[in-house]
């Protein structure tokens, strides 16, 4: 059974600081997704990482994937209050072939609060 | 274009009643997923539909839960004889199945179910 673990589950930080959220998973996969969820809202896709060594950046957020270590990181640079949200990583359980039951397994989420 | 649409957005019911939750996926998306999100938890996979194939029901927690998808589009998740532990946000997601697709899921706003 695929297990996805995020660390930390709760993070309070000050504006302007840098921090990294970690996502470990237990079985082979080369598909990793990061989502953002605001309170009472649905999940918004942030990054799709589809190969070992993939790195993607959007604004103050950067995500990377190391399939050998079964680890993805979400790095926050010079945090601002608007980034306060819950961040989920999700792992695809098979190489994506465009067919078959291929749902994602989600971590428990990292609740991020950025203090002004 | 329209995103994934879910209704009702909120449902309060009494223990023992049946409830139906509806999902209208993004037009053209052939894959449809139901997830459940309990308070402070990650997402729990429930069921997956892909085109006309038999659904993957491996995530349904009990036989009180069922889902159907009519005409390859709209889906209904039915919970019979609701219990208090069924209280959660039920999220629907869809995904296009086509060459070059990344396997990314697009989520609706969710249906918040409260069982009294």
C-alpha cells in the first residue's frame, strides 16, 4: 500500500523567511503533484512533477522531485501572508498510461500560517 | 470554461437518512473520481470512473456507499443509512484521458455533509 507522508503537518512562520515542506512516499512512482487548499475551498493544482530531477517554480514556490529518494520538496522563498494555506502532495501509483484506475494518494497536508 | 461542479455545497441530514451528492465534471474529461476529506485529514480515495469501463470501487468504505455515472458525464454518490462518521467533505475530481495528459486532477468545491 502506498503511503505518502508530509512533514511538517503544521508550520507557522514569519513573512520574509524561507522554508521547505517535505513529501516522502513509500513505493516507486514518477508522478508527484502539489495542491493548495484555502479554508472552505477546493484544491488548486500548483505543480505537476513527472520525472526524476524535475524542478518547477511559480513565484515564491519551487517544487522538486527525487524519485530515487522517493522525496519531493516544496520550497517557499521570502514568504508572504497570501501563501497561508494547506498544501498537499499527491503521488500517482503507476506510470501514467492514460487508462485504468489511476487515482492519486494524498498526504495529510501541511497547514501553513504566515504571520505578517 | 466551467470547472467541476458539485451539489449540494452543504448538506445536513439526520442519522439513518440517505443522501445523494452530485458531480458534473469538466466537459470532455473522461475520468471522474470521488474523494472524502475528513476534518484535518488528507484525501481518501473512494471510487473512480473511466469512460464506459467498470468503476474502481476499491475505496468505498462500506456497502452503504455507492456511485453511478450516467452517460459518461454526471456522477451521483449515494450514502444510505448515514452515520455520524460519514460527516466529511466529499470532493469530486475529473481528468482528461488523452495522449500527453499529465494525470493531473481538477477538483470541484466539494459537498460538505454533516450527519446529526
